C-alpha cells in the first residue's frame, strides 16, 4: 500500500463507523436482556447446540478494541460488550474463531455500564462502546494511549466531546430489499454485506439520515429498483451524504449500477421539494463487483458538485471523493494542538506529508513562512490547489508524489525544512518514509495519528534516529467507537527540552 492516503471510499470490512481514514473498517433489535445486557447476533450465537458450551467468567481488563478479556480453561478469551470487574455467562464456541466468546448475560454489572441508546447496537457493530458511560469511554481511550505511549512519556488528558453523538458529517447507507421484497436502507452488519434496516444512526448528522429515508420512500413511486449484489440487477446501491456543518451545505450522492436514470428530472424535483436544504446532487456510477462504494464515473445532477465547509478559519471545497475529517468539532481541537506543537513563528519552512485536500497545510500557512504539501492522490492535490486559491493563500504549494521521495530529494539538494507535519493512514508510515525524515532532519515533527498502535511503532523508529518525543495529546475523534487519535511532538535531540 502506498504511504499516501487512499481516499476512495470502500465498503467497510468491519463496520460503517470507524475512523474516516483508510484502512477503513461497516431489522431493528427486538429487545435486550434485562439490565441492558447485549444479545449477540453472530452466526455462532445462533448455532449454539453441542458445538458450544456456557461458562461463567469475570472480566479482568479491556483490549484496545474495547472487548473484555476473561480466562477460561487456561485460555484468554475476548468478549464484546463486557466491562472490567463484571461477572457474566458467555458462550464459548468449540468451532468458532479461537479466542472469542459471546456474551449471554451479565450477572454482576459495572458502575460504568449504561443502556445503549441505539436500538441497532448489538446487530450493527459500527459502534463498540455504547454500553459504556461517556466518562468510562474517555478513560478507556486515555488508558489505551497511555499504555502505548509509555516508552515516550505521559500523554496529556484526552480531549473529549460534550455531545458525543450526531457528529459524522459524512454517511453512507446501503440500499437493498428484505426477505419480504420491501426496500430497505441501512448499514452492513459486522463482517457481512447483510443490511441492517435502520431509520437513524445516532452518530450520523440527523439531516443526512432524514434525507435517506425520503429517498427510500420515493423509490417505489419512481420505480427505482435497489441493486442486488447476488444477481447484479437493479439500480440504486448506496446513498452517500456529506454535510458542511459550518456552511450548512449538503451533498447527496446516488451511487448506482447504471448511468441510465429513468425519471431523473422528476425525481430531482421531488427530492429538492422535500429537502430544499440540499445544495448539490450527484450520480456516481459503480458497475464493479468490488468493496469500493464509489465508482470512477460521476455526473452532477444539480448544483456545483461540491460543498464547502470551514475549518481553522479556512474554507474548504469538498467533493464526493475528497477525504475530509468526519468530526469537524474535534478536528478543530486536533489541528489547533498540532499547530501549537509545531511552534510556528512565521519564518518556518513546513512540509505537510499526506496533505490530502490541504486542510492542515492551509491552516499551518497562517503561521508559517512557507508550506509544501505532498500527496500521492492527484485528485486530492487538485482539490488542495483550489482550496489554496479560494482562501487567497500565497505561501503554500502542493505537489503530487510520494512524500518520502520528495523529502529525500530535498535533502540531496541541500534544502532544509524546519517542521514536518504527518498524518498517515491507519497503517502508519513505513521505514522508507521515516528514514526520509532522518535524512531531511527537520527541527520538529508533528505526527497526527488515527491509530496509536502504528504511531507507537513509528515513534520507536524516530526516537532511534535522532528525535525525542516532547508531548502527546490524545483526542476522541470517534465517540462510541474504540478509535482514538493522538498527536505527538518530536524534536531533534540536540533541541530536545524538558516536557
């Protein structure tokens, strides 16, 4: 995989509600056991019988994915939705994946347990922590980062959200039929392409879900057929919606299997009448039988084909395929901390690796002497250049290419950079990129990560090659999920000071 971000949206391998960056991970619940104990709906849970046994266990701690760890017959098992200190009955499958058990009921509950507010929580898998209080979620993420970063210093207290719902400015719902041939829209169940019909996802922007419900209700009257993955027949596959949470602009993308859109004009008129807040509507054609949600072909049906939003005092143009942080409120906190760590005085030369559509590059340009953004994705580079012009930025330049190679070439020409900003995908960086930092020898490196595990691995390399970690700040970008971001400040050792 390239070191730069792959920004093409894909069907989740795990759930629909993970971090907005690659590598990406996907009928209402009919009731929950008393006391809010989750009722697992996985295939192993349904099989049961002689292939499984029931055991009484006590949870000792949580994994980094928020699952409870228990001991059983000398083995360590992971149990979703179980909290430390809780005693529970679990089903251990003799045939299932080694190391996993399924929660049947909690016998002794933790004070941190709450009733999950989402009726689809046990079926969906997109959120993993709704059974934990907000305070407990924050502490869990703090503990995760603290443990991973222990070799480098003590992280600052995590920056959480006051209202940890309704935050996703991008959502995508799959469209299909249920066994009664009714049109349904929803998210995929964990590790499957089985659609869970839902009217509302509590971490989506509420207006986005409302629009999806309207579209779903219009399909019958407009004879719009949902796509069937098994037969390859049908028209509408997904509805993707992006909301500018500052601008209020809304983009709706109909992802279809064919460019032939019967009744298109009447459909557009009806949808705009129902939702005049929609500012642009697109048709994306995806004929492929792959995990990619979006295809390469795109047609603007209404509006300019993009929306704008404001972040860090800058206005950004966002296209259907643009990578843009999905939680703007927390992104403001994250980027503010990153710029603070860069210690910019207006004279520095900054390299922004993995620069995407230029968000952090342009925000940094307000306090830097010059900024060079480097990004492998050509579409993202074009977006960054447009965003630079839109904001009247004169001291930022964007380059299409591999950031590691770019920095090696800078070093070979005797050029210097004072600061390197890096925001890699979940897989982190590789040794080729990290070695390019060692060659360029910037005074400071600010490492923004959506995966502290790979960040810790990369920090280990950098601290062996001339750098010291001075500060670490975790940020809860994805409440209700186990994901957590962290930004770290590194300095050349001869410049390293006390924390």
